[in-house]
C-alpha cells in the first residue's frame, strides 16, 4: 500500500521545513539587517527587527575607511588561485587513485586526511618563520600556496569519490578508441565529472574565501583579503557592530551570489551517483 | 585482414591463474564465440586480446605480428561493451566520431564515415541525441556504430546483448550476424548464452576454468563433444549422463544421451530390452515440444524432449529407448571414447 499523505501532514512538514530554513538563514539575515542600522540601534535591547531607521552610512564609512576593492581583489586572487592550483594537482591525483589503485591507495587517502586533523596553530610558528625567510609574508602567492596545500586533501578526497562513480568501461572504451591518458582526461573523464568538479570547486572556493586563521596571521595590508578587512572592525577602538556587519555583508556577498547561481550544479554534485 | 592467433597465452592475477595457456587460431573474417560458465575466463581472454589487460605469458599475434606490447588503440581492434559504455556527455554523432577524432582524421572525412555508419545502423534520425535519450537497443546500436566506423581488423564483443530484453536480443542477434557477414570483419564474441553461441558462431570456443575445452563449429560441438564438460554445456536442455550398468554394457564409464535422442514408448510395453522404464515426474507441454522429467530408478532423473504433443501426463510410466547411434561414451577421465 502506498503511504498516505494527508493535506494536514503536508502543511505541518512544509511549515517545519520553512522554520528550519529560516533558523539556518537567520544569522545571515541578522547580519544584513544590522548593517543598515545605526551603531546605537545595533546595540539596542530589545533589538528592533525591521522597524528601525534604515541607513547606508555604515557602507559609506567602511568604504571610506578601508579599500574594499583592494581586499576583494586579494580574496578573489587567493581563493581563485588556490582553488585552481588545487584542482590542477587533484584531478590527476584522484584519477590515478580511482582508476589504477594500488594496495596503498586507501592508506594514502587516509594519511592525506590525517594532515587535516592537525590544528593549524600547531605549525604557525614554523610556517611563519619559513615565510619570513622566503619573503612570502603578506604576499598573495604565499597564501595561494598555503591555502591550496591546506585544502588539497579535501579536494582530492572529493574528486576521488566522484571519479569512483564513473564506470570503468567508458574509460576503457576511450582507450580502445585511441585516446591517450591526457586526452582521456580532457575529453571523457573531466566532462563526465563536471557536477562533481563544480561542487568541489565551489566548496574549496568558499573554504578559501572564508579562511581566517592563515590570512589573518600572515598578512597585514598588501595581500590582506576580506577576512582581514572584517577583522579590522572588531579592534582596536572597540566593537562597531553595524560597521562590522556592513563589512561582513560586503565580504560574503560575492560568494553568496556565486553559491546562489551554482546551487543547481552544487546539489547535483553533492548527490552525484546517489540515483542512477 | 584480421587473423588472430593465441600462442600459450596465460594470465594470472597474483597467485590466481585465470587463463592457463590458451592456443587458438581465429581465421580472417570468422565469427568466433567464446562461451563458458561465469568465471571461466572468457571475458579475461577477450580483454587480453583487446590489450586492456597485459598477458602474464605467451603471445598474441594479429596478422602474424606479436602485439602483447602494443597499446589497445594501436592493435586495430574495436570493442563493444556489455554496458555499452557510451560517452554520456557526447551526442550519438560525437560518440561514433570519437575514435576517428582521436586518430586525427580530417573533419569532412569523419562526417562522411559517421553518417555512413549511422545509415547502416538506422541511427541517422538520432545523430544529435544524447545517449540518455535513447532506448537500450538504440544505445547498443550506437556502441556497434562506434566499433564499425573505425574499420577495425576485428570486432570484440563482450556480452553485448545481455542487457536487452528477450525479443530485442533475438533481433539484435540477427543484426549483428548480418552486419558481420556484410563487412566480412573478424569478430570475437563473448557470451554465456549457448543459444547465442550456436546461432551466431562460425566456430565456438568452449572455455572452462581458464582452459579451452574444445574449438569447433557449432554442429561439431553438438555432435562430437570431446569431453563431459562440452557435452553437458552445449545443448539445451542439458545432456543426460548415466553411469553404472548401462554404461558398462557399452564399454564406457559414463554414457550421455541428449534429451531429444530418446524414443518414448508411452503404453509401457517394451519393444526391446534396451529400453529404460521410468515414471514421469513432470511433463511440460509447450505445444511445439514436450519436456518430460522421468524418474528412471537407478539411472536417476532423465530429461526427455519430444517433438509435438505426445499425450503423456504426470505419473505415467514410460519406456525410454536411446537412439543407439546417438549415445555418447566417455571414459573414467571424462574424455569421449570414439569407436
């Protein structure tokens, strides 16, 4: 017998889903709302939800006090660059592990993941010293390199699981058709893995965009991305909630927009292979 | 030209010997079917010929040239996979053209060849569709189109029809056979379905546990199986094997009688002392044939196939007389004894 779905149960579960969605979205909403309040209203207790004096002065102040575009450009270079380099390394790595695994493949995968288990602060001093000696402090290239290495295990791991889903027969058919390994990667494997590649890329982009530990510790101004830009509003003259919110809104806006437009790809990628 | 010769070909995966020394000569233009139970190594042998697996020993010659160190694409063979293995992101045209594109042929020549192949396979209206928009039979035809367009020395088929439904399978069986005869290209075809083997093959290779048991034309295998395995594997329903007294009388350890080689005496009256009495356990009436499963006491359960309807019911006692010219004799090691 098919499960009975009554109108009431649909209504209840729909309401519950909307409520849950709203709860998850609420912090972002609150941040955006706060960014349009005056500093005084941002502090007010009880807080006002929509009925406050709307103002854009925070955005103006933020833009006046620091160069948003400069930081945004750094964020784009660092997040984009580290993602691109990570993919260039991870695609062949995941390919070889998925399609010609050895006895040690599982061990290597686990070992790579284990490097993510170490808290970054544990290597802050050695990395800081190395970066200082090589002149990489406060450089975009230094951060691209570091964030790329930091996210590489996750990127390889994700791509490995996507590649695993691709039937081996198809790659063998390509080999019979005369494709070299390089052409097999370009013409067959990569296009088939696009949903997986897209979601891996987006996830890595978000991780790198929001990465705050290394970007805060290794940059001052020249290479400082948007995370540093936000952080500059929580010190030193005190906490300015409205300006901090405006800065944060500006910082997450690009990534939010990219996420919005690629949500179809992202969802497809994350459920890739679940349904044939 | 496409003459394929195997000389002592071996394959092991670690300590497991999958192919234990195969010698075979596939003449140019022949349709050779590898048949055997699952796990007998037939697909492995095909993949060795294709170059998708490396041999552990022996030689594979294509037109007299040893190709064991030649990569798959350079062997001049094309393969049709069980899963079709179409490129899902390419159109039918893209799928068929892929091999030619990899070979670096000029565009207009590729187009001409793709359209010719598509026309042969009735795929012209579907050239711009994606594989997911096609039915199983159409996908299979695309896979075949991808194979023929490269004008290979030989086609390798790995159970290509096993994902199709029964009616389509029969139709595609005819199409593949017709196409192969038209093109005159050597074909090696792997299947576990002996009806496919018997109907399509010029010659059949029966494989069992990594060994070639017999190589011959379908009727040779049916009429003169070299051992118990081939005798039991070829023919449907399976040959009846009888040991003991009746075998000893005929100077053999085991004798075999095919279900269709019994004369059934339904009134229970013995016409000769060579007849075996038995009780019908199950009678299957197909109209065109009647299958009887007869409990023949010490001889075990015998399967009998009679043409047409013979009016025998469950529980009847019948006398079975094997056709004396069609009794196969095997010695203690299972090999056929010839007179």
